[in-house]
C-alpha cells in the first residue's frame, strides 16, 4: 500500500494532519499499537520539520506485510551540519517557530530513537530526504 501527501511550508495549522491520516490507516491494518506509536512519533517530527524549516515537501508511506517505510522529502534549504542537527537540543528554529511551541531541537534525534533504520540525504542549499523504516512483524 502506498500513501502520498504534500506538506506546505509554514502551514502550522495543518502540521500533524499527515501523521493523523497515516495513524488511522495503521490502526485499520491492526498493526501493533507500540509500533504505531514509534512510527507516528517519528513521522510527526519529520512532518513538523518540513513545515518549520523547509520550502515544502512530501511524505510517502509504503506499507508491506513486514515493514512501514516513510520517505520524507523537502525542497530545501537542506541541513548544513547534519552531525550538529542530530544532537538533542540543537535547533535552527526561528523565534517565531519557537513561540508556537516548536523547535526544541529534538526532531531528528526522536526520529532516530523511534525508527529501525534512518537514512538522511542532505547538504546546505539542497533538498533533504529522510528514509525511515520500521519492522512491523517478526518473520
């Protein structure tokens, strides 16, 4: 099953709507609730990162019998220092974003903690692509 969504930059009123839609599908498929929680925590963090830090992007969710794979792609501006960005508490969020309650610097580290695999392709002034996978059955 393939689910695809567009995410608009700076649209904080819609932030989390993709996560909610995918959560409903995962529940309907009777995926273990503890796995759903991990998927949605990682997905929400990635979705908010698109809204807060990028020029917009997309989320693709592929569900198979054994895995859920998320591909989160934005159109830039990229992450200039990925090593720093992976540190808990490191944030490049603007004051405006922080005033709305976002930008605590936990996004990428929470994604890493909750995923089974995480690959990040990025560079300054380039798109960022996260590929996040979760094992949903032991086989």
